[in-house]
């Protein structure tokens, strides 16, 4: 069994270049509880030993670079490692290896492959103090052998250092020659001449048999240099003990020339080299190739700079002239004069595309004179003619003899003017072709590449100037539109009256777009139609027709206008089928714009703007302005609507406050009524009790019997008043049930019939069949209906009349109407009839609590009670209670 170390964290350093051996030793020793640090060569092992200060070092002898014999001596030279045991662990098993490692300074020797079972025990023994030594008689022999080994190794290293020194000296000489060869090179020579001068010096410096450069940028350049066969190849190994021999061979390299990742071409070099020298020479050639690429790029850039300098001189002057004005017409005339002057031409003309007629270019500027005008040029679908060719291919076109070219149109005009040579250049604004610059000579002229390049540069400069001028004009237009929008915003926000808002915004839209007339329309609240609200400059003879006109929103054409989010417009509106609605035919319009007015993605109205005298071409800026004005109108209209809504809410708030005050009064009166009823109830009980007792003692017809009956009657009336007070102030427990309201009405009327109260009037019952059930406290609702019926009977008791009980559905509510043909209620009393103790009956006939109690009962059910009355005609009380569709009617326990 392996000996388990006492210290589970003992650190062991293993120096081994074989990865599999390191993994094996780590697995075995970590399983035994050790901490393993490994290194794969001697230098890494020294660094790890100094850093980690291990308790034991396991050392492979056959290591690259510094071998184990040297490494153990180095490790033992450090004071903090002098006492650390070093054990040789090696498969380099020659005779005497054990003795050599011990003489070199190791404290033990373990041969590989290791015994995984015995290995932890062996390690533990060395950690426990075990040390192996060579016998004294053998130590000297192995010590001398080891010293000789170290001497031989030292001599080899000295020779290698001498060779490397010679190599560095010769490489320095090569680099010096390379420096001299490139010292006199200048980019002013041009690419080809620079390479001819450069490659000769480079080939001499690095000793190639041939050196050539093939360029792809600029294309077509190939420069090669060859050395004579009698010249000695100049390898850096020459003179270092390695002379040219039969085993030397010619090697070819093809090295890319690149600058910032962009390929310029290749450099091809041939070299005669001894074996093993290719890699070293290739490194030098890569450096040379990079320098050649930089020199080519510099020469190419210099040529471009010089060419552009000449162009810039013309462009600077063109820029100075073109930026002297921000008017498009001024820019075009200055450009034509500049081009004619720079090219020495007879005529320079600028044609700009017609926005209204595609394919047509119109003359906007000309420098030089012509006998006859030719103000337009056109290209059709065949794209024939010089203008058509330039417009189609979007590239310059140059003819030294334009009249001999077969594709040229309008030869008569060219011949009559005596023009011979022609150059046409397209003018672009970004990617859009906006015009063509033409240069004409009356004498034959051969166009050079430099002239074409200058012409393109001037065309580009002109395009920029045209763009700037157009941007300036657009900026001025947008500034004007912004000012218009600001003014519209101020006008629209200065009033909250909807008609005035639309009048102001309609006027602003008509004026800013240069239209003749316009109007604003709004969608009705139910969304069924558009109605005209205001008009501006509407012809007098059409005012009546327009005021009465409405547009049904379900009309297919109007529906299409509602769905679009943007404007609907036509420059030739009479020919547009979208404007065949009869309303559109009321105006003799040339152009029409319908701008929707939208709020939160929904169309709430719109503007209709018309041009009556001439056709109007709509621009994107105008459409944006119209959209902005419509948005301001929508915001202002919404503000107006919100303002009206707030006014209504304020009225409702005042009404609610009045109701709250009324409820507070009712609560106070209810509390007072409860107290009064409680105080009166006790003596009243005694009065009724004794009066009843005495009445039983006195027979009818006896003295005092009539007075006793009067006492009982009046005391009973007082008891009823107390009972009503108690009902008003302290309601019983609310017990709801699902029931049929028609049944409740029938039961209530049966109670009234039994009292004979309906004998003097006519009764009409109109119950809606299939009425939805309601959830109510049946006795309380019966009390409400009983109060209303008794009140109606009371006002008709003298002259008779008709009582109508009607039930019907009303939305999510069930509605009951109690209508009488009595005297009606005075208008000044209508607002007070639901107040407690308010009554118009004589003092002996009512308490003034019936309607107050009824109101409380109905509101406790989530319903409402209202009244409509006309003096001398009658009154209608309406009770509305929430319906419960689909609910099952419960049996009435009190029925």
C-alpha cells in the first residue's frame, strides 16, 4: 500500500516536456493527496521553482534547450532551493545514467515508465528524507564525464554564437545596401520609372538572380531586373563557412504587394540558396516587398495628387464663381461661362430636366452665341440621339466629329451652327439625373482624358452648386412654411370656438398653397356623414348648395377618402375618377387637394382645397405644409371638444354637489326624525292603549264614545307618521331577489284595489311582455310603487282621471312609468318634491316623506327616479332599475 503523506497540501514540481507523462504523474500524485505544479521545459521549470518553492522537484533529464544535467545545477545554485530534493524521473536509460544524475546534483533516481502503485510511496520516501548517493570510487569517473559533456556543449554554443554573429553582420550589410538603394528614390519619377531605378538596387543588395514587379493598380506596369550568371549569389550564409556547392538550389518567391489590405500586384524574386536558408531569406524578402508596395503607393498617390492639383485649380475658381450666388439661375449661367472659358469652347449649354414632362430637358443657361435657338431636347423610348444616350447610359459622351456619328439627331441645327465637336456630361443630384452639360466646338477638337476628367469634375462641382442653390430655395420655402404653421398654431390656439378655428385654418391653407377656394368638413358624432362647417372664398352662387350638402361616410368614394392617412390630390382633377362625386362637380375645378384631419389615427374631418383658374403642380413641401396645418386644426378642434367636455363636467359637478348637499340634508333630517319618532312613540303608545281600553268600556252611542273614537283615529294617524319617520331614518335589512317587475306591479295594484282607492278613476295597465328580470328587495319596491300610485290617486280624487301603469325595456334597464291626468306639479316645486317633509298636500293629509323614502329605495338598487309634469295636464314618474337578462326568477316568499 502506498504511504499517504501527512500533509495533504504538499507541493511537488514536475518538469517534463512530454504532455502525456505530465498528465499521468499529475493524476497519480493528486490521487495520493499532493498538489502538482508542472513545467514543460527547463526555463519554465526554473521560473516555477522560484515562484512556487516546492517541497520536491521531479526532473526529466532529456529536455529541449537546457537539459536535466544543467538544470539541476542551476536549481541547486539558488539558496532557497539548495535543500529541496531533486529526483531524476527519466526514460533515458543508458548504462550509468543513475550515477550521472546523482553526480550532477540529483538526490534520487526513478526510471520511467513508472509503477503507478509504487510511485507515490517512492515520492513519499524522498519527501521523508531519503537521499541517494554514488559510491566514492565511482564518483570521479562520472564527474569527469559530466564535465567533458558540459565543455563540449559550451564549445558548440560558442560556435553557434560566432555563426549567428557573422549572420547578423552580413544581414546588417544587406540592410545598409537596401537603405542606400531606396535612399534616392522619389515619387516624382512616376510609378514605372521609380520601379526601374528601385529594383536594380534591391536586387544587388539582397543578391537575387532576378527581381520583377507586376502591378494591378495602376494596371499594365511590369518591371523586371536580371543579374548576370557570372555574378556570385549573395546569401547571408556566404562567408560563414558555407560555400556554394552542388546542393545549392534556385528558389522562387511570389510575394503580394499590399497597402492597408488593398492589393497592388506581386513581386517575383529568384535566389540561389544553400539548404535551410529559404525561411531566413523569405523573411527579408517580405520586408522588401512591403517597402516596394509603399513606394508604389506613394508614387501612384503623387501622380494622382499632381493630376488633381490641376483639376483643383479649375475647381477652386469654379467654386468661387458658383458660390457667389444662391439663385439656381445665377449658378447655371456662371457655370456655363466658366466651362466655356476653361475648355476654350465656342458654346457651353446647360439643359435641366422638366419636372412636369418626363424625358424633356430645357435650356436654362448658355455661354456663347448661336444663330438659332434650340431651347429643348427630348429623348423618347428609343433613347436615340446624344441627349437620349447620355440620359440612358448616365455617362459622358465625346465626339470629335459629331456630324459623322450615325446616332446623332437634329443634324440640321448642328450643321447650321457650324458645330463639329461635341462633349456631353450628365449632371446628378445624388443619384438623380437633373441635367446635361454640353460643350460645342466649331473647329475639330480631340478630347483628352484630362479634359474628360476636368469636365466630370466641373460637372460634379456644378451639381453641388445646383444642389446648394436648390437647398437654399427649399430652406427659404420651408422657413416660410414654418412661419405659416406658427401663425396657424397661434391663430388656432387663441380661440376655443370650433367654427372660428376651422375658419382660420381653412383661410391659412388656401393662402399658403395659392389656391382659389376651400372649405372644412367635420364628421358627425355618429360617424354617418361629413357636414360642411366653414368655407373660404366660395363662389356666391354655390353658397346655398354647399351649406345644405353633406357627404355620407358610407359612400364608397367618401369611404376611400376616410381610410387614407395622407392627402388625396390631383393636378388634373377633372380627369381623375376619384373626384367624380356629385359634390366635386359643384365647382369648375382644375386641381383639387383633400387633406384629412386626423386625431389619434382616426379621421375626424378634412379640408377640401380647389384651384379654379389653372392647374397646380403639387410639391412634397406643399403637401407637408397642408398636413401640418391639418394637424394644427385637429389639435385645436380636439382642444375645443375637450373644453366643451370640461364645461359639461363642470355643470355635472355642480349638479352632483347639489345632490351631495341634498343627501347631507337627508341624512341630518333622518337622524332628527329617528330621535323625534322615538320620543313620540312612547307617549303615543299610552294614548292609543288607554283610548282603546276606554272604547271597550263605553258602548256605541253612549256619551264620550264619539270623542274616544276621534282620539283613536287621530292617535292612529300620529302612529302612521311616526312609522314613516322610522322607515325614512332606519331602513330594514336589504333582501334582494330575482323577480319579474310586472308581477310586483300587479301585486301592488291588488293592494290598492282592495282599499277601493281606484273606484273613482280609470286604470290602464301596459306591461311589456318578456321583460328581463330585476334583482330587487320586493317589499321596498312595492312601497315605492304604492307611494307613487297613492299620490296619483290623491291628485285625481276630486275630478277623476286616468292612471296609466306602463313597463318596458330601456337599454340595460327596466323602466316603469306611472302617469296620471291630475293637476300636475308647479315648475317651482319640481326641484323640491324629493326633499324630506316637503309636501303640497294639506297639513292633515301628508307627511312629506313618501317621495324622499322612494328616492332612497330606488337609488339603493342602483336605479333612478325622475318626473315630468305639466301644470293642469298631469305628471309622469319614471322608475328605472338595472335589468338581469338571463337570470332565473325566484319565488316571492311574501306573495
